[in-house]
């Protein structure tokens, strides 16, 4: 397998994964991958994959403890589909507790 064929295969796999791994789209993914590989091959020197590898290889690795782990995000609220002709209600603030009346 040539380097070009390997790069097309890598592109096709990345496209397939980015689209959620759909079935029956192989021909379209391979066509897109071939076009990307051709464009990459025609790109001026310094813009392709080899320049990216050289840039990555030149950077020293940072210490693993340099950046603290990010806190997990809270789950998003589920979206409710809007009905035609109905305006969504504005989010209401919770009411303050009522003071007891003297009596």
C-alpha cells in the first residue's frame, strides 16, 4: 500500500467517524478522502501533513501535572420541541417564602 493510499484510507475513516459512522456511505467517504489527499499533495510545502509532524516533533512535551483536570459539565436540560403558533413560556424565578401574618 502506497503512502497516498494509506492517507486516503485515514481520511475516509476520519470522515466516517465524524459523521457518526453511518452505513452505506462508503463511496462518498472514499471520494471525499481522495479529494482531500489530492489537495494535500498539491499544497505548497509547509502546509501538508509532513510540516505538521515536524512541528509536533519539535515541541517539548509538557509535564503531565502542569494543567489540572477540568471539572465535568452538568448535564444539559432537555430541549422541548415548540408547537407551531405557541410562544414558549419565559423561565420563572422561584418565589420567596411568604412571611407568616401576625394574628
